[in-house]
């Protein structure tokens, strides 16, 4: 693609001669405009946005140095070639200070201008290439950012960091957390349990998440997204007192519009918290939004969960009696759904919300006994479903005679929490066992294929027959590094061995380690090893001697 060039010269004969006699296209340029002085040129430059500006240094109304200064401020990437009839070092010094790229003396020969244009074009192409490499590298390392964000927010929500430590950690990871107000949202999107084709359902889920991420990235200056668990994402919202509510509503609306397209295939839930005025108060904001988000198990038909709705619902249930109980609210399916999708950290909140739902009905001894048995049988049924023997499960649960348990809310909560917590431990143990097998297979697959440029997280997830989201989260958790980090590490280790032990050229080593583009290979090598492949080889040779 041709680069755009704009010419500013007050002597019309020189300007027209350059315009008409230079084969711009042959040099890789498109001539987009001209002007007789800087004042006339500036609005045209703002309109045409050339890649290269050629300007005389001495002109009426606005000279070339003044024009270069303004253009440098407004368009820092624009390259500037100064032409001058004054062989004066002071002009050259000022031009260099303004950041001009070439300084040519009149009379301008075609050869001199061609040389300057060629050098500027090569500089632009090199900068663009480096920028492209950086974007690709940043895209590849996106999962690492998610890994860092989760660790950071885990510490913040657990209250493990002082205010000073919060801002030090944020600065270390280049996180912009400065704002007058903050809010939090939790979002869950996953395939339905009854889906027949798991791989297709996983792909649909991934597609939905990607659309949501693209929407949020459009407003990245005030939405910060982080993965909270395998299927749950957190969204921190930044704003001011006057717009934090509007930004929260806009985020909810955007997610709803995207998720509605996939309602037949996916389950989705999103909950927003209550805004706080200090980042250090996000721990309290998280506790509130997590409480609201927990109601997705009780109100599966509601996708957007709010504090006002849940408070009203809880109050209605608490004031009810045995006659008001909806049997769907105490169905074993409720507990099975929680055991399938809930987290160990949510058990207390889930049980508390559940007991608030049955309210005054707990005063009935018959209902009390029924409820305890119902929870126990639901847990046993779920254990059987995932392949855990009933005897093995019961051996690890403190099982009391329900007839001897004193009727109190705290005793009921303790009993149910104990059973659900232990059931989730068994579930996670089974998942962990399956995860380790999946991880081992994945590592073997990576070992055999990391030199293939096409190797991707999606490819391995498909081979392992799991969703990319699940594989990414599982891999990071088990390996304490992301998939891309691990593959890059494997490639760089092999590259270093080849640099040390062979005479292969850098381009050959790039191909042998999964990089078709040798320049990108050199970029990644320097980014990760702190030196170029050539410098690494030379350093090893010197040390060897």
C-alpha cells in the first residue's frame, strides 16, 4: 500500500517541479496535496493525514519549523523531511529538536530525494512491523494478563492487601485502577447440561464469551474484565458518582443483548453490585454481588440478578409458612444443580439463601426432618452420578441422626453446609483426577507439536474434547503459567539449544521452533530472553572460549 505524501513549498516553480517530476508511485508513495506555506498547509494536512510531510524551512506566515512542531504534536507518527536553501547549522539543530527525519539542502536532486524517501519508507515499514509484532505478542499473552488479574483480585477481595500494597501491585502489572467510583459484576455463561454435542456446545459458549469480550473492549477505559473461575468472569467498572450507575446499566444491557442470541443453547447469568467510592472497599462490594449472584440457583429463569429483587424475594419467603412453600424451592434438583455448578466458596451463601427461602416453615418438625433427608439423598444421588460410592462418601461426612439434631437455624445450616462441602470436595477431586489426565495428554501433545506454527489453545481443547475456556483455566491453574507462556517457553528453549549446538541460521531456527516469520521469531526471542538470537549465540561463543 502506497504511503501518502504532502508537499509544502512557497516557491511555486520548485513546488510544481517536485510535484510533477518525481515518480511518486515508483518510490511507493501517493501524492495527496500541496500548499505554499504552513498556515495554508495545516488544515489540509489534518484532512489528508499524510504519512510523510515534505516542507521548506523558510516560508511566509508559518515556517517549516513551526509547522513541524505542530504536526509533531498532533501526528507524532508522521515523518517529516525538511528542505532548505540555508546551509546553516542552527536550522539543522532546530529541525532535529523538532524530530524531523531528513534534512535536505537545495537544490534538491532527484537522487537525493529518492534516497530520503526510501529511507523514510523503510523506517515507517520497520516501525509498523514492530507494532504488528507487539500486537500479536500481546494477543498471545492475553491469557497471562487474565492469570495476573485473577491473582490480584483474589488478594483484594480477601482483604490480604493494604491500600498501599493494592496500588503497588496495580502499578507493577500496569493496571489502571484510578477512579472516583467502582462497581463489580459477576457473569456466568456455560453450556446446558442436557446438550448432546459437548464440543459444539463448548464452541458456542466460547463464541458468546468472545462477543462479550469484544463489546467490553470497546469501553476498556472503564471496564476491566478478569476470569474468576472456569465459567465465571468478573467485571470491574470505573466511573464517577454521576455516571457509574449508567455505565453499570450499559454493561448489563450489552451482555444481555449478546447472550439472548444463544439462549436456546446456553445458560447465562449476570449480577451487579452496589458502587463504592474507594478501591479498598471492593472487598465489601464483592461480598454483596456474590450474594446476589448466588440466587442464580434459586431463580434459574432470571438472567439478570439485582439486589432489590433478591431482597424482596428473601423477605417474602422469610415471612412465609409451611403452606406457602413451593416444592420446586426444595427440590433435590436445586441441590444437584448447585453441586454441579457451584463453587466451594459459595456453599455458605447458598445455604443461607436457601434457608431464608424456606422461612418460617422450619418450625415444623416434619418439614425439618424431610429437609435434612432431602439434602442428604440429593448429595448421594449426585455422588452416584459422578461415580463415587455411597459408602465412601458417607465415611467422610459427619452424619448425625437427624432426629437428635436440635431444631435451630444454625444447626440446620451447619448440617447442610457439611454435606454440600464434602460433596463438592469429592466432585473437585474427581474433576482434578480427570483434569490431571487431560493435562498430561495435553503436555504430551504439546511436546509433539510445539514446533508447528498452527498449534493453538483451541486446537488442543478440541483434541482433549473440552471447551477452550475450561482448558485455559485448568492449564493455568495446574501449571502456574498460561498455555501460550508454556509453548513460548518450549520454543525458546529449543531455539537456545540450536543456537548453542548448531550453525543453523536464525531463519532456519525460526522454522524449526514454530515461527514461519523469522523477524517475529527474533522479536519474541528478544522480548523473552533480553537479547537477539545473534547476540545470544555470540555471547555463548565468547563464554565458551
